[in-house]
C-alpha cells in the first residue's frame, strides 16, 4: 500500500502543467464537447425532412410492366404493356411541410447554440474551480511553511526554558493542522485540474493550470438590473421553442389540406400481338374518403400544444433564472467588496505583522498561532466569497444568453445611459 501511494505521488509530481487562459479553456471545451457534437448531428434529421418535401410528390413514381401470351388457331403472339404513374399533391401540402422542416432546422440550430451556452458555462465554472484551488494551495502552503518554522522555533524555546509545554504543543498542533490543510488543498487542486482536463479531452500526463492572479474576466462596478428583454432576445432555447411552434402550425395546415384529392398521372405504352403499338395517357384522382389526414392532423396539433407548453415553460424559467442570478450576483459582489475592503486587508496585514512580531520577540508563540490562524481563515473565507461572486457572474451571463465580456459591456452601456 505504501508503494502504491508513493507511486501515485510520484505520478502526480511528474505530470506536466500547461497554462491556459479562461478564453482558451472555453474555446477548447467547445471544440471537443460530445454534447455539442450530438447537437450538430441532430440537425441532419430536419434537413432530411426538408429534402424529402422539396417536390409535390407524396410517393415515388410507380413503374409497371406486363407481358402475356396470346394463342390463336395457327399462331402464338405476345402482348406487352408498361405504365408509369405519379401521384401529385395539388393542394399545396408539400409547401407547408417543406416550410415546417425549415423551421425545425432553425430550431435545431438554436438548440445547438443553447447547448454551447451550457457547455461554455460548465467550462468557465471548471476553470474557476481550478483557479481558486490554486490560490488555496498557495495560501495553505505558505501557512504550513510558516507553521513548521514556528514549531521548530517553539522547540528551541522549550529546550531553553523560554516557553512551557502548553505553548509548544500549540505550535506543534498548528503545524500539523496547517500541513494537513495544505495536503487537502493539493488534492482539491489535482481534482479540479483533472476535471478541466477531462472537459478539454487532454490525454497523457498533461494537466491544465490557470493564469496566475485569478484572471476570471472583467466584472464592472455598475449597478445590475434584471434584463428580461435581453434574455428573451438572446436565449437560444426560447428561440428554438418559438421555431417549434411555427413548424407545428405549418404541419397542422398541411394536414388540414388532406381533404383535397391528389392527382395521379399515368403514361401507358405497349405492343399488341407483336404488331400494333399502343400509347396512351391516364389521369386519376385519389379520393380522400376514408383517410383525410385525420391522424396527421391530430399528431400535428399535439406537437403544437407541446411546443406551446414548452415555450411557456422556457419563458418562465428564463424569467426566474434572470431574477435569481441578478439577485445572487448583486449580493455576492457586495459581500466580496465588503470582505475585500474591511476584512482581507486586515487579515493580510496580520499575517505579515505576526511574523514580524514573532521574529522581533514582541509576541508569544500562542499569540502568533491565534492571530495567524484567524488571519489565514479570513483569507480562505475570502476565496470562498470570491468563488461565489465569480460563479454568480458567470451564471448571470449564461442566464441572459451572453458571454461575460458582452455582459460587462452591456452594463457599462446601461450605466453611461443613466
């Protein structure tokens, strides 16, 4: 077991890391996403329907050929005949089916855009998770390094009789605790890197790492207001549902024209008794007496009702998404700003001051442990607040159907207009 654990540690240590930006990560995930590939393939279905409904022919032409033997006193002759027939829709149903298929193509294309929106959001959240995990690793490693130095200093002071066993134990416990926290942070970073590598479809030992400094995009300082108009204009899932309704309406119209007879044209030819040529032409009508498109009309109406219900559901979901994402981001950003201005500065100063105080002998080991523990805890809590803010920002952009960059520009424009 020890050998297995050691091999795992060495494998992780030997893995190469490749720095990627947020934009590169999103573009890479979009390029290799299986979900997107499936959505691209789904467009072929309505394309096939439209190609089939390009002509006003509900069926393929029928070709018939016959040969018969005629026996008469003193002779044997043969009669041959052939016929080519084609049914034609004269009611224009094919036009509506063709247009309906075109709307289904548009719907499939919009659904592809919606899948890309969700995949891009997943990529941004995975990148954010890795960026914050790297920040936690740096912070916990620094804390563990200092706690180790503190424990060694406390050991020398204990031997010199300058501190008691209680203070020494506090330093040792802090060193062990911070080292354990650092190990867990490294494990979380490895998990986050592996998850992003999975989305990027990276093979081998290479793992991604983010740009230093937690570059998650530009978040403007202007006020945020729910923009349902922007979401309704940009959300591809709502557009897809709208095209589904249009396609269903045209399908209902095509089915309603089923009472109009179809015209059948027949070309006839042959040879009688091996001597006489026969040529003719026939016209027929398919009388819609028993089958008048009742089933097709019922199916089309059912699909229209389902499309209308989906449109209403998507519209309500968009309204809820935008309102919830807007409120969450506004609260999260306010908390992050307050934390950064009122807490993070003091925590950062205490980390530095505690080290200085210890080195210069102005603080005891116990005081340094307490002060530094509180300061590092505040810094780690700030990373949690920052993670919630960035996630809320990404989810707000996705709820509006825009990229974070487009949302930032939209907010600036709105702020300037006000």
